[in-house]
C-alpha cells in the first residue's frame, strides 16, 4: 500500500463511557487558571499543584494524547515542547532533553534521560538508554505524561541527568466498559481490545491486548516492525485511606533489519503498589516490581536477557512549622546474560548489577510567598560506589498566578557494562575495549524559571539553564598505538539555553500551544584526550526547536487539531533542518461514535531526522479513524 496518494485507512476504537467523555470535555474546557492547579508528582514525589512546582515541567494530558491521533509513545512525546524527539524509520528513535542526544558517529541512543511507566524504570542498565521499540501503552489508558527537563537525580537516581519522563496510566476504575481499536494505513496498522469492569464497589480491573505493526520499504530495504502486547491492571481501595494496585503485561515482537536476519524482542513485567494515607496529609507508599526483557537475532546473530527486581518505599509527612518532608529508599538487582553477538563481547558475559539508595527532601516555607526545597540522595551501585546527589530549589510567588524559581543540582550518569565490560572486534582483531577506570559522567546544573497565569485565557512558562558537564565519554586510541580503541572521559564543557511554552485560548472553541527551545553547546577536549571522533561525541543536537499546536472545536461534533514543528540542522554529522505538519480532523456523528482522518509528516514525502548512516528517512503517513462505545 505504498504511496501517500493511495492511502486509505480504518481505525475502530471504542472510547470510554459517556461519563468519562464528559470528564474529558470538562478538562478541555477548564479555565487556564484551573488547569494550573492540576496535581503532578514527578517534581517532589508527592502530589503538588503544577503552579507551585519549582521545575521545568510540561504535562501532556489525556485529552492531548487522544486528540493527537498518534499511536506510539514516541509520537505522543513529540507533544512536549521541552523534549527532543528524533526518529529514523519505524525502528530508530532518539529522545533527549537539553541535548546530549548521543546520535553521533559512535552511537545512536540517548543515555541521560530517565523514563518511568507507572513507577517502573524502563531504561536498560546495560547502557543507560531506552529501547523505545520495547515500550508501548494503549494511548487511551494514559492519564498524563509528566516531562521534566533538567536533572532529577535527588529523587529519581543517577540516570535522571537531563530530564525525567513519567508516564502515568489511568486507574482501572476510569477505564470501564469495552474498548476496541484497529488501524490500517499506508505505513501502519494497529489492533487492540480492552475490557474494564468491577468485582465490587471498591475493586476495578481492566484487561487489554494490542497489536501494532509498521511497514516501510525504501531502496529495497525492509525496515518493518511487529509487536503484540497484552496486560491487566487491578485497583482496590480497601478503605478510604488504603489503595492497592497490581498490574502487569507481556509482549513479543520483531523488527526487520534490511537484508540481515530479523531481530526479535520480548518481555513481561509485574508491579504492585500499596499506598496508605494518614492524618494531616501523611502518606506511606511501598512498591515492588519484576521485569524481564530480551532480544535475539535469527541465524545465530546473538541474544541477551535481563531480569530486574526492584523494591522501594517512601514516606511523606508535615511535622509542622511549614515543613513538608518526603524520604525513602530502595534497592534493585538486575541480572543479565549476553551471548554470541557478532563482533560484540561482554567480559564477563553475565553479571548481576546492584543499586541501593536512600533519599530525603524537605520543602520549608520561609515566608508566606517564599519556599525552599533542599534534598539529597545517597546512592551506591555496581561500578560507581557511593554517590551523593544533592539539589536546592527556591520558589517565590511574585504575585497572583506567578511563580519564580531557581535551582542548583548535581547529577551523574553512572558507568554500565557497555562502559566497563564491552569488547568490540572486527574479525579476529579487537577494535575497542572498555576500561575499568571509566568514571561517571557528571553534571552541575543551574536553572531559573517562571510560570505565569497571565489571564483566564493564557499561561506562560519559561525555564533557562546553564549546565556544566565533566568526564563525558569519548573514544580514545591505545596509549602505545591506535588500536584497540578504548572508552575515556575526555570531554568537558557547558551548555545553556531555555525552554518556553504557552497555553492560549483565543476563543472558547480555539486553543493554541506554542513552544520554543534554544540550545547552545560549548564542549572541548580535556588535556591529554585525543580528538579521534570529534567533539560531536558529546551529542549531535539542533540549536533551535519550535512547535505550534492548534486545537479547534468546530461546533459540538467536529474538532480539528494541527501540529506544526520546526527543527534546525544537526551539526555533525550534518542533517538538514526541517518543517513538518501533523493534522487530525474528527467528526462525532453519533453520541458514542466518531470518524476522523489523521496524517503525519504531511508537508514532504520524506525527511531525515537522524544521520543517513544510522537510520532511514521518515515518510508521510495517513489513516482514517472510527470510534464508538458499546
């Protein structure tokens, strides 16, 4: 079904009950001032109004996700103006915040961004990055996505260097009834079914299954991917003060690799969380999960598997005198096995990685309009020993609806098996070997921001930053020759810029969300380091990014959404800048039924977002959607 001109698609999707549809309309129609009071949890690990959050945080709401028409997490995350999302066909995705995306000559992954799905960390401890083709959710089940640009290591750990993405799904009680989905388009199709119900007045459940497939053929190269996922969630509120959640899912998929053998991916996980609310706002939360992931390539192309066990707890309370304290700790063990990957060995090829931490943070009111937040995390992990991760924040309510905040934080990206144990070879020749002396990459960040509710129809957020990096990873020649190459910590430098976005309601039926990010990077090699691959080893990032999202309700039954984005050129390797457009037109022809047409990358037949040596071009896609409730 190649070619955009011949595109016809069909999406079958049973949304939610009419009561839930009404709640979505209430959220969409809520005044800007009321939206600013929505609670977020990623900044302080406890519920707090976004208007009072002293951090650069953007919230992708459930309504944003549904109206975007996108089917993948990477597509949904494009809605956050403080995120840098780059794709290369269906199988290559790079997501970063404030640069250091990692898409240079030596690698094609970002390793300084922490990603969580309902409190479960999904980055791989093998290299500190995220396999985005192994992460999926049913978009209709996502409550919100909280995106923090800037370090969050004090609360979330050493991988939260440049940002945190916290994906929060809906309570099972909010997803009742039968929901189905199916997509057929020129480059994708998606099938899904979800059933939600109640076992009692205090216990709810949902079950789901989803099938997603991308197909892409360019220059005789097959780059398609296929994935099937199923899962469940149970929420039980045994009393007004106690809540228990259990959820899990499993998936299996494969991805084409051109003329090479297919790569298969699979995994399953189980998570449980208990939360107790006590008097005076006191809360106690305990969480544990198990996660298994694996990949293998046909025709003896290698395999790896990873098993992760994690347990954590936290306690929030207010002892009085204006203090709000959250403290806790956790431990994680990750056992991996890596076998028979051509040209890539890990020595040893199996190991158990440990990490344990304890943290505390105190938010204290210094004056009615002035609050200080001070925290520290002590973390110990394999390869890194004990690491201290402090932060301090100050926020001032300068007036009604206006918050000014500043922060200074420290974060690190700890060594992984890819940094310490890897051996790369070409034939019988060892080409690169890791060193046990590789150190953590370090960041000291200074931030200053403001969040303002300008009127009942407009809000603005601006966050400036100055980041000081040291010991960034480099590729160095052998001391007594050229090969084997080795990892080093040979780059230092700084980056600065700002993220800004606004929410503007031009009319009751028309809403605009503009965004802009500026990033200036100045890195240099340290004394004794050899500039073998150039300074782009630190990151190959665009200087400018801009977006404009328009959402219109054309009467009570028709809605139209447009997403325009601009990304400037990548410097080295050079990738031209581009402008692209996504659009969705929906028509609710019955109370519980909607027909819609969606398209992505509409301005060009194809464009590049990553270097040609690493990924294919992104092509135009279009499909039609039909939704109804049974």
